[in-house]
């Protein structure tokens, strides 16, 4: 390839780096805003639930906000095969940021059992809910 073709490659690489830097800076701003506001959530605008409206209803039949919005937007990881798929998909998406949440059962002050791990990244096409039990 000639010099102009290589120059185009360098421009696209620098564009990717500046885009990643911009997303990382935006994420840091969001996290810093949450440190002093523990009652605030990044998804406040997405996860609005009016519990007065739902009073008296069987909540087990109502999908949580965001669930079911997009087919395939999340995967329950409850087997070795699905765990391998989860790891492969995350590796292939080349994330620069990974977020996770763990749900635990505290049997005592000294022991905890991790029951569920939720994982997502800034480049993943889906979120993963890992059933550790």
C-alpha cells in the first residue's frame, strides 16, 4: 500500500483511541457523581417503577425495567457451556471497561456465599447474569 493508505489507517486508529478516551472520561464523571449521592443510580432514567401503580399486583409476573426490551439483550449463564460462551463474547468485544455486581448471602459475619454475578462492558452486545450456585 502507498503512503496515503497507511495514513488513513493511522487516522482511524487515532480516532478509535480518542473515542475510547471520551467514553472512559464520561464513565468516570458518572462514577464520581455517584460517590457523593448513594441514593442515585446511573440507570435512574431507564429504571423508573411506579410502585403505587403496581400496589396489589403480583410482581412476579411483571418484567423488571429493561428486561425483555430487546430480544437477546442478556443471557442467564447457568452451565459450563454458557460460561465459556460468556467469556468468549466478552473477550471478542475488546472491552475497555467492565462493570459487575454481586449478590451475596451472608450466613454470618465471617462467611459469604456469592449467589449471582451480573457483568456487562462498554462494548458487549448483551449483559450476563451468572448463577454461581
